[in-house]
C-alpha cells in the first residue's frame, strides 16, 4: 500500500484491488435501497475512493434483467471504478452474473455478498447463510473469478453464529486461494445483525493472515474514527456505510484529517445545497417515484434541524418532489442559512448550481 512522501496527499495511501487502483482507501459500503447512483455520485464527488452498488440478485443479473441492470446505472466519467455487488448461492449462476456485471453493467470490480444478515436473505440460503459452508464459499469465488474478467472481492462477517466462534481466518485463506482480490470484513456474526459491538481485533488478525488487502467495516461513526481505524487496525482500506447517510462529505473529511489532521466543519448552507442536489439527481434518475424515496433521504439531511420531527411528518405526507423541497427550504430558512436560500429552487432544479 504505497504512501507518497511529498505534497498535500503525503498521508493518504492508495489502494490496489487486483488490477484496479483506487486513489484512496475510503470506500462507500453497499446498502440495500440506499447506494443508488445519486448517493454514490455525491460520495464520489466528495472524495470517496470507490463506491459499491446495493446488492443485485445474481439470478436476475444472469438473466439480463432490465430492472436489475438499471439498478446498476453509473456514469463512467464520474465513477471510474464501478464495484457491483451480487448475491446468490449457486456457483454457476454467480459466475454468469459476474460476467454480465462486467460486460454489460461496466463493473471494474465484482463484489460477492457473503455477509447480509437480513432474515429473508438468510432464509433463502444467500448472503450470510453462505458462511455455514466455507468450502462452498470458495467454490463460488473460484467460479466468479474465472468468469468475471475483472477483480472479484468478497464482503463477509466473522462467522455465522458466535457459539461456533470465528471462522473468518480459514474462510479468508480459502477465498484467497480461490482468487479473491480483497476481503471486506464486518467483524460481527450473521446472527448478531448490527447488535453488539464490532470486534476490530479480528480485522487486525485477518490482515496478518492473508496477503490480499483487508478492508475493515463496522461501528465507525465519525471521520476521525475512520482514520484512526485505518491507522491502527492494519486494514488496507475502510468501508463506511450508515455513518455517511446524509453526510457525503464524510469522505472528504477523512482525507482532510489524513492530510492536515483536521476536518473542516460543514456549514448549514452546504447541507441545504447538498440535500437539494441529492433530490434533483434522484428525480432525474427515477422520475416522480423520487418523492417516495426522498421521504427517507431528506430525513438524513434534516435530523439535527429544529423541529425535525414535524418536518419529517410533513415531508412524508407529500407526494410531489417540489413540495417536499419547499418544506426543506422553509426549514433551513428558519435557521437563517446565508443568502444561498435567496436563490430559487428552480435554479437548483435546472442544474445551474454546481456540486459542492
């Protein structure tokens, strides 16, 4: 993991995943229903080294499902390294899905989900359920590597059940031997979901066990914590999920801390501006349905505003994006957000205001 000794990026390491090189090691985690193109774009524009798509069904992708391919939309001018995450359990299907992800969706990396704890996913034998048979996990990786033509990475957990203890070390060796280019570890057990506390000592141990990059994930709530974890754990990269919701500048602040030791505070003006841009990007991609999705997304940007609870209720009652943005504007006006508020929503809507 080379580190430059000169210039402003002296403390920011790059990260190499097989044949793919990332400018920095801070990665946007795949999150179901969240890491769509607008979300990934905002994080990438704010400095993320890479973003991983929400997980896509291998069965649907192997059958060239139109909706699934649309789910993986990207703009290569902005997302130069697209990582597509797929989930499934049949090696042949996963292999074909990996091939389609690379050849038709334009993936530079294919990530295999062996971590998801969602009940409906586990009950069907996918995601975290795969950890019940680590030899089968290796067969899936081997098949995907042969078919993809691009680096294949794996996102996984410590094991399936804490009563059985961690299986990650033997699993990781198997996956490395099968050709995995990197392993992302969320150091909880599948049955724990997101309860308890992530055990970062397992990430440190894993980094000492395999020769491929280990990316750490779990319980990192601030940029300072993310940077500290990178420096102390032995991980080659850091994956950020829930902490970046409504905070795409999280990644920019990580880089600032690496470079200068201090993250610049985020103004209310930038929060407002980014929320509007996020809404516009969603509306452009999915049309009127964006109003439903924005009931969640706008909550991220407004959770610390005075009267946030009543604002949430009002936004959730609206079925029109423009009306939702009028409510958002009024809420920020109440805290006197610079003269930026004086510019019309229409200016933002037409795209005449640049990304932050």
